[in-house]
């Protein structure tokens, strides 16, 4: 009898334990999703260079070319440093192909894994808003001289996606960056990089005529974030139960 009882009771106990643990995990998962620790990776003053992507005839990206400030690239006073200056002053770049910037965050924030990007609209018309982004990372040292061409083979692709900024415009100058003027995109990533390249494409030319020489891309700010869900009280309780259980064994 004792042997038979053991055969029936043990599976029942296991099932009940499984249900209990699954319930606790469910509560923990619900609680964990309610809060996150969000850390910005870029800061004003970080090393930054601007430029544009050069594509092959088959539209495959082959290199990123460092642009000369105030010449054929960006508007004076609206250079790439303004993309990470913490205020509304924009980065405005005219060029035939996708524009972008390379940012090297500080060693401290650069150790964080980026898994979210936020882009704030500039004060210009919507036609100049970026409509898509590509995010690359590299630990390689990069040439920074004007006209230097950085092969894309030096970069890893981290994420890409479409952007659809609303009509709300963020003022320039020292205006605050407002959440309602921005868009957030989350993505999967599991490693940090020493340098990030972010490129954007814009919707159309300013005058509405499809002329690639007229393309202008304009936005107030871009930021990468490391988002980590906070462990909930239920999760911590579960961990405590687990430790207790381990000790008993
Ligand atoms: Ca800015």
C-alpha cells in the first residue's frame, strides 16, 4: 500500500508544485513588466562625427563618408553634435544618400547594452523628418578626417526600423526635448559597442520634386537607451523561496 500511495502521491505533489511555481512566475512576470531602469547612453560632449552613407549600384551600403562641417553637408549651427546636445537644437543635413552620425559614448555609459532608440522631431516641416533608421556598432578605431570613407564591413548591424514622427515639432535652440515630439523604438540586442553609427533616410525632397540632390534630413535629437526590467517584489520572493528550497535539499 505504501508503495502504491507513493506512486500516486508523488506525481500529484509535483503537479501542485508546478502550478504553484507557474503562478508565482506569472505574478513575477506581471510585476517585472511594470517598471524598468532606463539609462541613456549618449551625453552632450561625446565624440561625434557626421556624414552620409554611400551605396553601391545595387543599393547595398558600402561605406560611411565623414562630411566637412558647413560645406556640402550640414547647415552651420546644426551639425551632428546637436543630435546629442540634450536640447532641441537640430541636426540638419543635406545630401543625396542617407545621412548619419557616429557617436562614441563615455566608457561608463558605453558599457551599457543599447536596446532602445528615441528620436525627436526637429522644427522643420515633416517632409524632412527621418522615416527610417539603421543602427550599427563597432569596437574598431575609426578614421575621422573629412572625406574619410569607413567601410561598412567594420560595423555590425544592430537594428533597423521605420520611423513615423507625429506633426508635433520640437523647438530648436535651448528648448527642452519633449516626449510628445518623439518616437521610441525598442529592439533586441545583447552587446555593447565602443562606437555607434546611426543613419537615417528622409521622406522626400523639400520642394516635393523627386531629386536626390535636394534631400534634407532634420531632427532635434537621437538617444540610445539601455532598458532593464526591474525585478518585482514577487520575483524577489520567488528567489527567496528558491534559495530556501535549495538549502533544504
Ligand atoms: Ca539637439
